[in-house]
C-alpha cells in the first residue's frame, strides 16, 4: 500500500494557549489510537526546535541546513493507506487533533527495502 507523509510546519501550533495543551494531547493521541486500531499507523513524531546538522558522505559534520524559508517540518505522521483520499481523511483528523493544517505527500515506493523488511508492496 502507498505510504503518505502527513506533516505540519514548525510553529504551526504556536497559537495554542498553554491551558489547551492537555486537550490537544488527548485529541491527537485519540487519532493515533484510531489509526493504529485501523491498521494504518506507521510512525509519527514532533521535531525539537533546533538547528539541523548535515553529515556529508565523508563523515564531516556541519551546521545547517539554513533554509531561505521559515517553513521547516515541525512534526509528522506516516500512514499506510490504499488511496490519497484516505490519507487526506487521516490528515483532516490529525489537523483537528493538533489544531493546525497538515500537508500530505505520498512517499515513493521502495520494493527492495520492503522486501528486506518482510513487507509486501502492492501498487
């Protein structure tokens, strides 16, 4: 099945008042549980607000990247669903739980990696 990245930008949840975080946590975790129960949940996480590091092919580590835009990923989820419409439906639920808009993008399939992990890819 196709996998979809559902993400939001860093700062997208800055509008949430401190007193509402308990409700946001409860609501967003309810969506995670619903997706897990439906068998479509793969993984999710929020990203710490910190500068990224780049590790080159020679192992050298540098600070960066320094994007020209302020729009960098603040959090994400990956779902494994048969259609884009289903991914959009899950993104809508996540948007309600997290109180912010979500971007949806299909991940490129990788049959060789799926085979290594014992997963089947059906396209």
